[in-house]
């Protein structure tokens, strides 16, 4: 086993060489926001979509654009609006009168990295158009199903404070996001650097420094990272504690949780923990990897009761309570 971990460690060191280049290139445009950039990388490495939530002006869109520009791959930004139609995402069949036949016109979803800006601005029929692409990595137009190129990643943003003209995302779609990030304000030093950099000339341009092949090799390496059975049990206990809190001496949460995390949360937590270990250039997962990523994986999968809302409890509060209560192996 030790020999296997040593071999994995060697592969991790080789296949993670691009991470430094990528962070440096994105850092030419984005000041601070290390948490957001790392979580976007985890989504990229673990093949999981990411939902970013934060007030306007926190560089969510700029960070996604910078990350996509640093990778030599296709990128499309889709501005979600109330009048957007499903065909505006997936594409449609267009009639060619000269040949008397229908031709497939592919939509912007046929790209490697999709920025779904203000995703909650569009109604449910548009959100549903994303479900097949996000889960099966395919798009159906007419009678034909098309496979999407790999890597395929949806990075979506939403504004938590302005609710007028927005539509709540369907739970089935929210669950398809591996991570939901709560993007916060920069600190004072970072804000000073932002002011100096962004008010004194044109915005620096990001060059493509990573190839899709490097990303796909890294994904293979992430899947090889060793996870001890005790860590696997720890992940399952965390998820089950959101469903059956009474069995984990968390009786005070019974009346606060309406629905616990789904099995997709267990899978996402394991994948994200491996990707977190990869960024730390380790060939094995530690419980700290799980704890570091746990809140981002679980916060949008734990649904609260009206009683929790009345007590002004948030899903973050509940998940943190679970993370702090379950014994760490």
C-alpha cells in the first residue's frame, strides 16, 4: 500500500505542475479571492459544476472568465434573462428551403466551459434545459442526442439579495451543482490593490497557459488518489447526520432539517476531497480535506423547515453544526 501511495504521489507531482501556472495567470487579473479560485479548480478537477453566490461587484464573472481564458478551450457566457428560451441554450432545428430539410443549429451550451450569469433570472423551463447537459453531458435537439465535449463545466452565478424578477432554482438542478460557494468581500489590503490595479489602466489580458489534455490527465490522477476506509466512513456519517440527526446525538436539528443531503452529496464530497488533496499535491485524502470542502458540498443540499427559518437558522449553521459534531477519524 505504501508503495502504491508513493507511485500516486509521484504522478500527482507530475500532473499538478500546471496548477501554479494557472493560479499565477489568473492572479494577474484577480486580486485575492483565493477561496473562490481554488473551489473553481476543484470543480474543474472533480468534473463538477459550481454555483457562485454573492453580492454584485465581487468579481465572480471576471474570475470565471479569467479561469476560462487561462485554459486553451472553448468558453461561452450566457446572460440569463426572463425572456430566454430553452432553444437559446441548446439550439434548434432550422429549416433549409433550398434543400427542403432541417439542419441542426447548435446553441452556446456546446462549449467546454459555460458561464451561466445570473442563472436565477430565467424561469423553470430554461433551467430544465440545463439538466440533461449537467448530468448526462448530452443535449437532445429534435430526435438526435449529441454528446458534449470533455471537459464540460457549468459555472453559474446568482445574486442573493435582489429577489425581484428572479426565479428559485429547481431542487433537482441545485443538487446537480457539486459546490455552492458563498463569495465574500475582500479584505482591506486586497481592496487597496484592486483599486490601484483596476483604476490605473486597462485590465490585464489573460493568456492560455493550460491545455485541455493537462486537465484531463489531472482528472485521471485525482481519481487515483487514495482514500482510507475510515475517511470514506466519515464522509457517509456526515451525509447521514443530515438525514438522521437523532442517530448522531444531534436531536436539536431534527425539527430544523426538512430534507437531508442526497447520495449525490456523498459522491461529490468524495470527489471534491480528492481534488482538494490534489491541489495540496498529496496522493491521499485526509479528514481535513473533507472538512475543508464539506460546507461547499452540503450547504445547498440540506433543506430547512419553516421552524428553522423562524429561528433565523441557515443551512450553513446546520452544516457547520454537523461538521463540528461528527467525530473525525
